[in-house]
């Protein structure tokens, strides 16, 4: 027992053994303890959200929980030891013991903040799974948006707490300083703030959501992501176009995914030599053709829209139910071939573009 009472660096060997044993025991049991605590947390959350996968929860929470418990035990264990006087030194007016204490507190804050961020990821994952069973697509992106927003808030709060605990800086004065700096940065980053505000308008007004097909300005494509600053659109060329959210709010956005019908229009110009009876019969034949496809068309119209010097302009218009683009193009192709056959059967000729050139040669007599 005298051996355990021997003093080295202002602490007995017994104290060193207790600290080392506590840390070693925590290293051995950290996996079991973290999984036990995670199981208790999982049961609490399962009462609120049914159908949660335990593996997903463990993958997100167990690892940061292990580190948090381990750091907590290490810091509290070393706090029970007397700081050796031989290791005392001063750095920028702060003693070495104080610096080590602040570092320990800082590690605890960092580990706890990491744990909170993982908890937010898990909650967002659960909400995404619930939203996937619903038809409203905008909820998916709304969850992602608020997940990122909350993570930014928690990270900022963690940094403020770290500054308060480790550097003894009053948070109130710091917030006042940050508000002044923030006002200056707000003026410098005006466009970024406008884009941030526009992102809130998009999420609450819901003019479009991820997966929608949009046409904005000269850009047409599928919305892949709506972020805090910009919206990413996958174009037909399979490229990504990043559009600032302010531009998405200020511009006229044509949401093709929200249309109830698809519209097709064709203009045929028959020759001016076409007889009225032939033109009437041709129009009636096209009407009969469209009526035969009544199960695919919602409505249709065929009429003589204009008579000009080149010929007779016939307008054909029809609407279909909301079809995918491939099916719509196949339907248009079928109708176009049928109209072509009617033209060939009735031996009708299309109007040809004509142009007349007049040359005036004026000769002057001297």
C-alpha cells in the first residue's frame, strides 16, 4: 500500500491508477454504454414516430455519442488530479492549468454539438421517410432546407458557447459586436441576403418543388435542388444550371409539371388553287380523324383561320390529358402521318412560298 501512496508530480500512484482505470473502463464499455443510451433514446422517439429503423438511428447517433461519453470521462477524470507544479507556465497571461481546463471544456462542447447535429440528421431522415409516402413533393425539399438551416443555427450557437467557455468572452457584448459586423456584412452581401429571403418565399409560396419541370427565362429542365442561395436545374443536355433564388422569384416561371393538359397546334397552308369543296372536305376528314382518337384527346378544333395571297391557312389544335413527353410525341407523330395520308389521298397540294423579283431598267436619253 505504501507503493500506492507514493507521490509523483503532486499526485499519488493510487490517483493515477483510478484515472487510468476509469478511462480504460470507458474505452471498454463505451460501445455498450452508447448503444444502451441510444436504445433508450430510440424508444422515446419511436413513441412519436412509428416505423423508424433502429439501424439508421444507431448509424447516426452511436458514433458521436461514444466520443461524447469518452471525452466527458477523460476530462472529469483528469480534473480529479492535482496539476503538477513542475508543469506550471504562463502563456499570454494565462496559466497552463487554465489552458488545459479550457481545452477540456472546448472538447466537450464540440462533441455535444456534433451529437446534436447528428440528431437533427436523424429527425430529418424520419420526416423524409414520412413525406415520401405523401404526394406533395415540396415537403421533401422543405425538410432538407430546414435541416440545413437548423444545423447552421446549432453550429453558430456551439461556436458562441465555445468562445464564452474557452475565452471568457461575454456573449452579450459579442452579439452586439456581431450585430454591427453583421450590418456591415449585410450591406456587402446584399445579393446573398436577397437570395436567402427568396428561398423562404419559394418554400412557403411553393411555386415549384424538386422534380418539377420548369421554364425560366431561356432555361428549361428539372429542378434537382432548392438551396439557401440558388436552385439547381438539370437541363435536357444533362447539365446543371444554377439559378439564384432571387431570379427564380422575380422571373416568370412556367411550371410544366403543374399543367393539366398538353396542347399541340399545326398550321397547314393549302394552295390558293384548292377548291372550296375540297378544303371543306379536307377539314371534315381531319375532324373525323381527331374524333376517332377521342379516347386520347380531351378536345380538338379544326378551322380555316386565314385566306391570303399564298393560299388557305388551316389551323389544327388539340389537347390531351397529361402524358409523358414520349407518349405525347408518339401521338403527334401518328396524327401527322394520318394527315399526310389524307393530303395524298385527296391529291391536295400545299402552298409554295413564292417570291417575285421585279427589275426596273431606266434608261436616260441625253
